[in-house]
C-alpha cells in the first residue's frame, strides 16, 4: 500500500489515504464527504516530494469534485405577486398585448 496525501480543492482539506497504486491525472476516485456520503473526484495534479526521512519520495494528489457530483445551486424564490413592475430598460418599448 502506498500512503498518499490528498489535497481536496472542493473542501480545502488535506488527509493521508492508502492506495494500491497512485492515481494518474484525469482519473476519477471516490472519497467520503464530511457528511458521510461518497462522491466522485477528479485528480487534477500528481507530484512527488522528498520525505524528511531517508531517500523516499512521497506522492501528493490534488483533487476536485467532479462537476456532475457538485450540488445544484438552490433555486431562486419567485418574486412576490405584488412586486412592483420594473421600468423598461433602454431600447425596450412598451407594446400592448395582442388579444385577437
């Protein structure tokens, strides 16, 4: 097993995980979210740094949540029924509706 430091761009966290092999750039991995659910992440960058002990090079991953996994933006509430009518923008002209 290879111990890899994973730097999560989405949650701005760092943690050490063990892999059977170091994932490559562009590959997807599954990580557990802070809420306990699993989500897909894309590997953005892989690099190696010399460890503080001996002649050992430690792998690092930089990951970001896959766009399809990111939560959708909350829907904007509809304006209230009694909202004031907006004034026409420059270039718009008021045209009466055609009712037949």
